[in-house]
């Protein structure tokens, strides 16, 4: 199935234009509709003490909408807003909105000044049931999907990401698959001759393959280094989200990728 409806998170930050421009490029390539989603909270954090002036929130939405409309001319578009309310309200409705698109595009959460609650992306990965394309908070990304790196583990999440990324993979010029395995995880019993590259070939995707046995603590470093070495403009991997209390720090490979990513990343769970 092709990408026919894209959702892009738009706020008043300078980086929003980068995300919208990328969404517009992908939409024009695939003939997709684009929905801009404004999602900012009236709260400065999860507590109840600090509140933003509603007038400032309205100004932010007006700025975000101008950014969206300036870069999506000629495309079929919609505008959705879940601005206002507590962080949990904004996160909850952001997750719901993701379910009504084929792909949701977000920006990497900055270290400071984020306008979308910090855990919104991981909550969407956990609960939306849709793939997410996350764009780094630095750099320029006018297009993605020409040189794709797939981090393959054979897990359910990895298989889901591979399938969700197929519209990008079939159109890519180069696809590299790194099969990530932990020491001692090799199967010694007789198993079917499963082959991820053969599966991709059935879709017309010609991919290179490399098996990597690495320490679990170094997975993120290996993926990021390989993406840089390959000159990848898109990294694909399955998301393993660990539930915790909202707003508390999280850990794990997916969290680390979202924190240190150097290319746009397509994540599915």
C-alpha cells in the first residue's frame, strides 16, 4: 500500500518548516493528502502551576498554520488542532490523530524549548498503531528514502517497520540491511532458511546484507555509525518502547535513537 495520507506535526518553532517541506515532498511524490497537526499545551510542563497565556497559544497556532500553508501549495490538505489543555490531553489526542494517517511525521524533541510534550513521540509509537517518521532537530532534509539503512533484528517490531517502510524501499536507489544479533543468540537447531533479503527481492528491492554480532549496549552506536558510513538519508528500525510513568526519563534503544539520531528515522512497533 502506498502512502496516501500524511500527518505532520506543526508548531511555531523554526524547525517546523523543515518537517512540512519534507512532508510536502513526500506527498507530491506519492499523490498523498497532507494534514497539519497543531499540538501544543497551555501548560509549561506536566504540573499545574505554570500556564501559558491562551493568546500566546493562539499566536503560535497562527504562525504554525502560515508555515504549513506556505509549503503545501497545490496539495490536498487539512488542518487539525489539539492546542490547549493539559499535557496528557495533548499527547492523547496526538496519538489518536496519528491513527487516521498512513504515516505521521514529527521532529526530534529538542533538549530545551520543546512545544510538544517530551514523551509524545514514544506514546504515539506505543499506542497509535502507525509508523512514525522522526526528523532530527538539526540539519536539512529536503527528501528521504534514496539511500536507506534497515536495522533488522527479526523481531515483531522489526518486521512491522520493514513492512511500513516498503513504499520507501521500493523507490530507493540503495538499501542496506544490517542484521543485528547479540552474542550467543545464534540458533543451533534446524530452522527454515529465512532470508530478509529474499523477502525484499520479492518486492523488487535489491538490498545488501551484513550480519553484525554486537553488544546490546552498543546497538545505537553501531546503527548511527553505519548510517553515517553509508550516507543514508533514512534509517528504518522497529521501536521497543518501555512503559513508564509519564514525564519520567526513559531508557532503551528506541529512546537512545530518538535522542541521538543523525538521519530521519522511520519507526514502527
